[in-house]
C-alpha cells in the first residue's frame, strides 16, 4: 500500500493512500462465496445459486462493505506506521479519478510537553449518607404521593393555590385584557419566588394587590427590574395530605416485604449510588479545571474544538425542545458562543488521554463490571440491562470510555497535591 503524509497546518495532516486492486477483488470474491453457500433465492436450491446471479444480486452491496472495511483498516495501519495520534475523527474522501485512491484529512494531538500531575492542587470532596438523609428521602417520597384537601382559610406555605392575576406598572398591563389563570404550590418556585411568597396569607375571594419586584433579567422587558402591582384573586386553597409510611406505602416502591428496615436499606443504596456519581462529577470538574488552567497555552486542533462547540449547541437546542419550548430559528454562527467551554472540554479530554497513554493505563475490567452493575441496578430487570450493554458495541464503547476517564481522573487526583473537604450529602449532590 502506497502512503504519503503531509502537514497542512500546525495540527492538520493530509494522508494519501491507495489500496491494491487484488486485495479488494479477493475480499469481494470471498464474501460472495460465503453468501452463495446460504443464499435463498426463488427458483434455486440453497447452495446451488449460480455465481453470476449472486454477483448481480449482492455484488454492489458487498463491494461497498468490503471497500469500507479495507479503507478503515488501511487508514488505521498508516496511522500506526507513521506514529500519528488523532485528535478527532478523520475525513476520508476519494482522491481524483482513481477508485482505490483516497485522501484523509485529520488533526493530531498537540505536544503538551512534560505532564507532571504532581504539581496540580486538587480538592477532593468527601461525603456520606446519614440516617437523616434517609429520613429526608422518605419525606420526599411522601410529598410525591401527597393528595390535596380543600380548606376555607388563608393560603399558607406548602398549600396548592388556584387563582387569577394581572400585572400593571405605569401604563403597561399584562395581559392587555382580562386575567391570567395560575396554579402553584407556595414555596415550589413555579412562579416568580417574590410573587409566591406574597401569596401566603391571602384570603380566598376578592382581589388582593401585592407589590412585586421583578429581576433585571426578567423575560419581559416592560417588567424587568421594576416594582409592579400584581392583582391576585385566589379561587381555591388546598392543603397537602401526606400518606402514612406503612406496609402498603413501602410495597408501592417495590419492597415486597413491606418492612421498614429493607425500605431504608434500599434507599441508602440508591443514595450512595447517587452520591458516588456526584463526587466523581466534582472530582472530574476539579481535575479538569486544574488541567485546563495549567496547559491553557497549548494550541488546540480548531476543527475538533468547533465540532465540540456545535455539539454543545445541538445539545442545548434539544434540551429546549424536550422541555416543550420552541428554540426558534438558530443563527448559523450560534455555536461560536460555546467556543470557550468547548475548548476547555477538548483540552481536558486530550490531556486525560495523553496521561493514560504516557503512563500505560489500561481499562480495569473489574471497575467496568462494577459500573455496569451499578447502572443496571437502577432498573427493574438488571440482568436484561447488562445483556443489552454486552450485545450493543456502541453502548459498551461509551461505557468503557466513561470508566477509563474516571480511572485516569482518580489516578491524577491520587498523585496531585490534594486536600480533602467534607460535605454533607445535600451539599455534595448539588454539584
């Protein structure tokens, strides 16, 4: 195979390579013979289909599949032989008129120089699940199952209130005519917090006028940063009724025995799993910030950074859609607002990969299995989830990349100058 590599920029490379025609022919012929042994085509017995018919039926598809595999194999081989380290996915195109001539353009990992992680200063947060945290979770579960009872009294914190309102400031009125209907639990922050707190103490019936200060960044320019009069009429007030934590309540959460001890044990396991993930996220962010600050001067592959920024934009747009909102027309250059966080993410990712390569760190199968079982334990049929991961290469590759990254993060944190900082469970999961 003929290969040539040229630099087209500080970090961009162009690799030209050609595949031997006989290699493609041999691959296609071999695959067509395999198909011929099992192909079922009307009018022919299995295994007796003429080669010409097999070629007519499957030739183009087989040729495309074999060629694709040979191109990937040839490119990977050329990368290894030339000791190149890719920073992102390559773009491979046909070169000129030759059917077996290709050109690949890609960016390589920058030179980071010496990577001495012992000079980094990392804060490693610690926390544990206490009985009080379990009590709080049980109370949260009771709140999720609460019912509402109508009452004839003034509204109070925690009540569900239903009513109408309209707002005025100067000559501006919202809505222009009539009132807006609302429903909220006082203290839930579903409405503007200042307005919600003003609802407490109001009686049902009649109109109440409360003064509310709107924040500077309020979505409506006419109200932003201004004190407005909000006219409120409460039509209904309901107080919460929490269920008893009895056997029936406990069984409704999958604890077949209905026993409190088993219920608390399951809650503890779930909270510890959540805590472990939160502490790793904190450590990942802490190590990432140290890495990006220390090697901020390193030039990064621009296309990789741009692709990361575009991906972050796409993720935000998708989140907006899932929340039921319309993201509207996204400007063509909107991705540029994500350039700085994208740069940091790319820099941290490349450094983590480089630390793993230089120190010959390998994926720990035990840690991989533990993480997989931890993920599966959150589902009703854990073994089915494990089987799904093991049968889906894409899912498994994603999990392997995540576990490997966590291994390297731990490795760096252990060798860095680190101090421990204790947090409560609630503080830790607010990360």
